[in-house]
């Protein structure tokens, strides 16, 4: 991390930025009449979006939440590898990793041949080798909410949700701010109304979303006539795999999924219940905690299952539902106007909890949207950019729904026996395990691939220059060595959630100091042409387009002060040089060798430029030198706004 650019700010936590105002803002007493962004709902999607926008002091953001205070007991708990990568971009991945349960292995249990017992039929690595530098982990949603609240409170705006408020109505005029009427629901102010006019409104208000209804959309889909119970409990058992993620299929009593919880003792149990009749709802069953325990005991038999304490339990019906559109502009009208109202997370897609996708996909929705809204509000991007949120995320949600429908069916199916008298939907346990392994990348959150559009280049003619950085896929980190101080660094970790684009230059074999080298030519083009075109006046030179370089030459043979100026830029009020832009592909002292060029398929002879979005997805791969300059101009010219005045100079505005 970098700090003290504009002067020494003390010895406190550098992640807690000093608030620049004279008085801490009050988010509870009242709401402003006008805001830039109003977020409805402080669940995982709303909190990520709020945290992203809280980093920009010149954007006025408010979050309203109907609950009276912070969440105390969450329902979701699974956090994908990709989600931890996002937490790293926001600065708190280490806190999550320290507290969470790490899902290292998954085991599968099926009936013994006589059908009277259980046997382990499979044990697999949970996440394939080299998929991410981070693991799949388990951490309670309420604890995660606290980490988001901390991140918001440590921002330059000190943002926090405004509690005990719910949206009562919303009016979307043809032009101008969206008008939202808000009702207070706490006893002291019950029934009081507030009206807020917002440039943008984002509904993160769950499956019963009022924002979605106000836009005239509905969830489409159905329930699977299948109910499940969920229970967080402390148990005493002789079952050996209680501290592993485990799928159990019994012969006739149903299935259980075990998810060990953080802390070493607690575990979550997803317990299959009796199939519902058509048009029957789970509420009519009058399920109790005791009935869940009895069902679990029958599935675990002959192993013991003694519940000593229940921390949480509930029941739910399996269903997959999706809304057709994620913003307020129908496809037929997108050429006439740009979106101003959006929905994210459960407000637009709901599904089962088996594969731990819901909270993760919801946060990815918000991560996709936040930087786009910020770019438009800052005037660096054309508002048409906002159409890409629906274009990109609705398709991902559809894939999620299809996946969830399949895996829920497999979880609920009886295992095939050898006597040939199976239920017609029975499956071979090996087939279930095989599907689980095949879908590993999807469940890790790294299978997302955005289709060609204004943010994802359709030109793949230079993909061979960087085979491991596929266009449309998230930028997969790898260790490099920082040139200035020989520190091993994960390259992906410099791509923090600050709204900036990254241009990662992989050097070729030529001397990078030579003015005739392709790398040097690219740097001069960026410094003198591309970056000034899109950087606001008086802003730091890297405030919109942040250039990084990975060189093949050893750091011992390169003088950093002789490299192109864009790789040692002067920034801040004092014009201080930034020494953290350049890396080399060589071994570290005691922390291994990332071999990024080898492991990510970089063409060592030619090098290349990787264009990375603010949410860390690869937008384009172009060649170094003159051949790539036109491609970069055409790409950014498709959605960015040319800035006026003297651009890319040292200034005091900081990053967007």
C-alpha cells in the first residue's frame, strides 16, 4: 500500500484515511435532499457498492437500510476465491483469511453396498492448483458486513448506512433526478417521510425488491417442490469428516451437506426434507428445530449425531428465479436514453444455497457497477457505459440459475443401488462427484467471461502474446519482484478498488531504456498522447490510466531513473516520484519465483500490453510499439470522454 504522498499524516492505521472535513458527518438524523447515488439495502451487494463509492469524496452517496442496526446473524457464509481477490482490492482480505474456515478438501459419502450404512466414496481437492492465490473460505455474513462497515468508515467520506428507513415509492421522470420517498420505521420517528432526489438509484433490497417492482419488473422462474433445512450447531459425533466440506447421500433418508464454520467447533448442516406436493409451501409443514435434528440423525445413521447447541436454524424452498433486465431502460429504448436505476444481487436473481454462490454473485454485480457509475459521475466516461452492467451481469445470472438448477437436482437425487430398483431420478455417486469437480472453476468464481462489447475487445488477433490473460476473463495475479526495492509482490494486488484502469506493459527482449525499444515507444505514446487525452486537468498523471511494467531484464542491470518518465511519474502536491510502477520477472529472497512470463504465456520476444478494467477483467491484449497505439486509441475512444485543459499534470485531486 502507498501513503504519505502529500505529507506525513501520522502513525495510525494507513487504511483509515483521515477525514478532510471539520466535523464527522451524521448519517442517522436525516438524509440530504439531493445525492449522486442512493443505494437501497445494506446487504453484501449494497455494502460493496457503498464501499466502492465511499472512496470518492466528490461523490455524495447514501445507503438506506430497513433494519435498526448492523446485521447480527447472517444466512450466507461461503466466500469464493474470486471474492477474496475482491476483498484484497478493498484492503481487508487478510482479516477474512485469518478468521475464516479454509475449505481445502471436499468429501463424498454414499450408502454401503447393503444400504444400511455410509461410506466415503470420494475425497477431492476443493480448488484446483493454480486457480487463485486465495482459498475458498467460510465466514458468517454478519461478520463480513462488519468488515464492509469498517472499510466504509475508514474512507474519506466516512460513509455508513442510514438505518430504520425503507423506500415507500419511487418516481422515474423522463429526465433529471430520480425521486425516492423514504419512510422511517424506528419507533422514535415512525411514519416520518423523507424525499431524496438521486442521479442514480441502485436497488440492493433483496428478493422482494421494491426498486424492482417500481421499475415494473418481476422475477420469473419456479420452485422445485423441494425443501431444505439449515442449521448451525455444535454437535458431538463419531462421523470422521465433520471438519471437511462433505456431501452425504443416504440410501432412503435424504442428503446432507456439511459446511464447517469458522472458529473450529461450529458446523452448518443443509438437511434435505420431504419433497413438497405441487402447490404446497414449506410454511404449512410447521418444521421445528427438533424435526431437523431427527432428520439429520436418520441420514447420519449409523454414526451418532448429538446436537448440544443450535446457533441458528431455518427452512427454505429450493427455487431458481431471475428477472429479465437489471436497469430501467428497456432494450428497445437504449439508443434514446441511459440507465439511472439498477438492481443487484437477490433483487434480480435468487437460487439455492448449495454451492455458496448467492452472496458472491451479488457482490460481483456491485463490483461491476460501482466503478462505472463513478466514472460517469466524474465525467471521464460516456453515460452509455452504464448499459454494460445489464449486458454483462444478466447473462452471468442466467448461467448461475442454470447451474443451480442442475446441482440442486443432483443433491436431492437418491444414490443408485446395485439391485436395479432405483428411483427414476437416482444418480450414480460418481456422477455427482464428477459434476462437482467439473464445475470447480464456476464455484470458485473465476469462470466468468464477458462477451465482446465496448469494454471487452472483440479483436483477439494478439491473444497469443499473453495466452494466460484471456480477454474477458479476470486478470489472474502472479508474483513479480518490484524493481525499486526487490520486494515480492502479487501483481494483481496493485489493482486496488480505486476506479482506475491498468495498462500492464510486459517488456520484450529489447533494452527498455533504449528510445528505439517497443516498450519505450509505447511509454512515450501513453505519456504524450493517450493519458493527457483522458486525464482531468490538475489530476495526477495516473488518476485514470495507471501504467505498470513487468520487465524481463534483471533489476540489477536496470537503473530505474533511466526508464521512461511514465514509469517513474511525479505525483501529488510536492511532485513526488512513484517508485512502485515497475517490476521484474525474477526470483525473490526467500519467497519463491512467480515466473509470470512462463506461467501466463507471455511472448518473451515481443512482449505486449494488457488492458485491465477497474474491476480487474482483461479488456484487450495489444502489441507494444506503434502497432498497438491505434488499437489503444480506438478502444478507449469507444466510451471515454476527452478532457479539456492541461491534462495529466501533477495535482491534488488524487485518484478518481
